[in-house]
C-alpha cells in the first residue's frame, strides 16, 4: 500500500479535541502510548530564530511521515502505526555540542531550516526513550526572533498560532507539528504529492487577534491540546490553513 493510501485511511480527529466519553478516545487512551521525539539544536552562541525553528519542526514531522521507512513494511512503519493509533504525542527536546552529535547517531532524519536544525526520530514508547534522548532537556527552548517576521508568502500553507496563548518554543514546535500532520491527513494524494515536491514549504505565524475566531471556526484543521503541559486541556493552539483545504470551505 502506498504512503498516500495508508495516510488517507488514518482517522483524523483534532488532537485532544474529542469527548472523553467517545469509544475511540477510550480506545486511544487504553492503547500503548507512543511519542514522536524531536530534537532542536540550540547552541549557546547561535540559537536558532523562533519562527524558523517552528517551521522546521513542522516540516520534520511531514518528512518523517513520508519517509519510505514509515510506510508499508518499512522499519519504522509499525512504530508509526502504533503511535497514530494512540494519542498523537510529540515532545521537543534541545541539544547542543556532543549531545547533538550523539542524537545524530540514532535512526532519524535531520531537517534544516534557514538557521535551524531539527532531528525527528521514529516514535518510541512513552516510557522507553533511548538513553541518548532521555537525558536531553525539555526546558530551555525559549527562543526569540531577532528581527520582525515578514508576512507569509502568498499561496503558502500557514499554521496560525493562537495569539492568546503563551507557549514556549518547544511547546509551539510540537503544536505546529500537530497542525501540519492534521493538514496532511486531509489532503488528497495529488495535493500531498505537490506539497512534498515543494519540500513541504510552509509558514508559521501568530494569528491576528481579530482573525482568530474566524480562523478557528472556519472548518480548517484545528489542534486542541490534550493539556499534558503548559496550557489547559482543550485549548485551541494552531489552525492549519492549507490553500487546498481552504478552497473546499
């Protein structure tokens, strides 16, 4: 079965959004839990810009999903299926120097942004992180944009962040990855191929406050956080505004 066919038959609930009483939520909660690890390189002397790191993390999730090792009988396919059958958890940790080099020895894919590097790894059990990743810190991913962020290029998919939520860069990177994944699930095979051929070009921007209500209620994919860290359960964090999906509204 092709990557497109596998993805097209994956359920697409908003992350953390479903009722606690729905059978599919109970089944996901009772299934073995997996997490998708992402590691962002943060060197003391040259930390990446926040927006570039968020965009690179979102692209990294898509790269992992479309890697041939994640499809069919690929070596990562079982872990990816188990992860998607349970809660779609992602955790971003930081590394520098020797830590980053050690992380690079594990199976995974490094994705480069303009000034950032993010390595994504196949899903692991929630309590079964490789030792090289388990010791990395989750905190300390507070990044800034040294210059004003330009408006998103016309025609690009945009992942709109909720302007009323204060999220660390690591949390926002995970949420942007969720949004990219939700958009991917809803695209047709041809739309996915076009996005993949572009190198998964996308933008992450904070939504104008006056547009957030319209965006979050538009019918575009919305990430609603499960509330494990930082923000309240059910909080709407990101809207995935892909042109192909907007055209269907």
